[in-house]
């Protein structure tokens, strides 16, 4: 019955429906993009620089959203760039969640010096601005996709650790946990079989909300030249490269900016809808 109630709350939540629908569209387009693009996303064509969008007047083989300063098709680069943004976002969110879950579970369950040490490390990290920390890490490791994922994981794991730790502190004091200890259950069994299912909703909510934020962070890093490197397309890099054409060719900036805004909002809307459905007490 609880699952049916959750599903009904999701289907009645307009923000979730909008966010989920847009997110599915973005993910599907990113998956099938290599099969549907016509132009080479990395090959310049200076003879076709700054062409205005022809939308679909010339069909699928036209420059639907125009071309950029290097003559590259913007629509093609948006589709291919979405693959890198989503791969980086999903990978970093999954790894950050896994690391934060392990740290938060251990800190909350065992408490004592382990809790103090792990949470103080997290407090120190939170005191440093995320962008400053990300720039420092990339400057040391170098700018590529693998290092960018490492940066995202390192800067985001604390959020998961703190949320999971607070939930574990509440759950471990309940009677069914005490009963399991009396019956001889091991700490690992209790954490995996009893505590983890009770913190899963919070993990799902936080992950869904962090995807949009991570996409924005990745685009910010690429905008600064510290993320995905050219000629590989990236939304942030597309915006940075087109700044000088804003007055004469505004579509070169508006297209990737709009795609970034819609994608980030869609995942945020979906995360808010999941929060309202899975944990109505957190509803604003």
C-alpha cells in the first residue's frame, strides 16, 4: 500500500512529472545522438561560420540551431555534449554517494572518535568554496574527464555523508536495532540489512537533486577551461567560446545556455518531486 501511495503522490506532483519527462527526453537524446547526428561535432568548417538557425526548414540535414564561430553545427555539438555532461554527472554522483554512504554509515553507527574525525574532515572541506577546491585539484591532476569526475566526487561526498549520518543516528537507537544486537546480529548485518533500507529514501532524494547541481558544476569548470577539453564538445565550453559573438550571433550562446538551464531544472524538479513523495515531512 505504501508503494501505491508513493506512486500516486508522484503522479499528482506537477514538478515531478515535468522534471521526469524532460530528464527522460534529455537522456534518450544523449544516448541516441551518435546515430542521429549528421555533422561532425569536432570538425571545423570555416566556410559556414555563424550561420543563422534554419530550424527544420532544410530537414534533418540543415543547421537546425545554426553554426558557431568555427562553423561547427550547434545542434550536433549540443547532443554530443550532453553525453559527456550526463556521463560525468551520473558517474560522479554515484561514486560520491557510495563514498559518502560508507563514511556516513560508519560515523553514525560507531560514533566516538571515528565520528569526530570523519565529520571534522568534512567540516574542513565544507569551509573551502567548492569552485576554489575544484580549480586546485584540476590544476594538480590536469584537466580531463577522469580527473573532472574525481573532482566532483571529492567535492560532493560530504553532503551524502552528513545526511546519511544524521539518519543513522536516529535509526540505530530504535528498538528493532537493539533487539538485533541482543540476538547476536553482527554490525555489518545490521547496517546492510536494517539501517540501509531505512536511509535509502534520503539517498535517492539527494542523488536526484545533486545531478542538476553537478551538471552546472561541470559546465562551470568547462567554461573556465578546466573541464572537458576541446575539440570534444561541452556546454560550458560552447558558452565560453561564443561569448565574443553574443551581439552578432546570439544563438551561439543562447542554445547551449538554454539546454543547460532546462537540463539542470528538469533534474531539480524531479528531485523535489521525489522528496515530496518519499518524505512528505520534508515538503516546504
